[in-house]
C-alpha cells in the first residue's frame, strides 16, 4: 500500500506538471481518486483550475466513467455477482437481501461508512453460485439467511475492533 504522503505527492506532482496536453484529464482524475479514495468536490475544483476545463465538464467525465467515484467507499466493499451462473441461482434475492439488511441500494455506502455494495458481472467462482466478495474474501452458495449471518459477523468484528481500540486508547491515558 502506498503511503498517504506518496499518494499526495503523486497527485500534486500530476497537477504541477500539467502542461495543457490533451488527454490528461483522465490521468488527473485517476490520480485524485488514488489519493483520496474517491474524487471529492475540492479535487474537481483543483483539476478545473489547473486544466481550464469547466467543473461541469470535469463532473460530466467523472459521471460518464464507472471507474470514478464521487463518494468514499466503505471499509468493507461487497461485490455481489450477478453473472449468468449466479443469476440462475437467484443472485437477485441475495442482492435484495443485502440492500434490505444494509439499508442502501447497489452502489451505495452505509451511513456508518462500514459497507459499500456493488454488483459485478462475474467473480469467477461459478460452481459456488450465488457468490459475493467482501474485500478479498469470497463467500459462496449463499442464501438470504447466510447473507444476514455474514453481515452480522462483519459487524461483530468491527464492534470488537472498536472496543479493542477504545481499551488501548484508555490504557495510553493511564
């Protein structure tokens, strides 16, 4: 993983060395997203100011390409497969369960910043259909019940981690 300072330097370097060459908008947007994890409003302003491209046009490019995000991603990124094998095995019910349990729609992030939900065309584990990935962990042969249990498990892990961090910071004050 690249350190924040290195990412910051990379983004600032790209902005600094911009020489008006056509075709640089996409690399500038990619650099901003690499740095921030998404493209915040202030980065759109910076890029617009440096390139002379109106903010509305920069925003239009961001919203045209699915690789760009205008909101931060959750700590846990859920990729629900909706490819043919998963679709035949009722992936829509799994996606509906995820939306219901998380209180968000596909491409949304929970208010607590814990989960982001997206769908993908194929994860490559067709024999385990329906399948989803949470960050780098693959989970297959899912049912609505197993999805609910899985989400509870991740929430419990997060609560335990927060409790441990809280205990550690209290020990630092002593």
